[in-house]
């Protein structure tokens, strides 16, 4: 009674459309992010090296060190303790 030909065509075009959209979604974009440009005569000096700004240095352990400007010894110790706790939690979550 009913012809299944239109249904087959509709399914084929739907499948083709899905395949095309999938391929287009995986294609790399050609647009690049804009690069910061400084016109001639408007240059900025390079930022100061970190060791000249963050003059205080504290090594928490063999892997971590903290550079800071004006933390107290108590704040530095709290930061080291907090990083150690986070490392334990991280390795418990991702063994």
C-alpha cells in the first residue's frame, strides 16, 4: 500500500547530514587568535624578573617552593601545610 522509498530517502539524507555535521565539527578552525600588537614608539619595558619582585623564598619540601613579598612565617607555613593536604587528597582521588 505505502511505498517505503520516501522513508529510505529521508533516512539516507538524515544519515548524510549527521555525517557531514560530525566531520565539520571535527575540522580544525582556520581562524587564529589575534596577537597583541604594539605600534612603533609605544613599546613597554619587559616585566621585572620574578626574583626581584617576589624577594622572599621558602622551600616547603623537595618539590615545592613559595616566593612571596610579605607573608608572615605563619602564613607561609599554613600555605605549605595546605599544599601538603591537597597533595594527599589529590593522590587519594587519582591513585
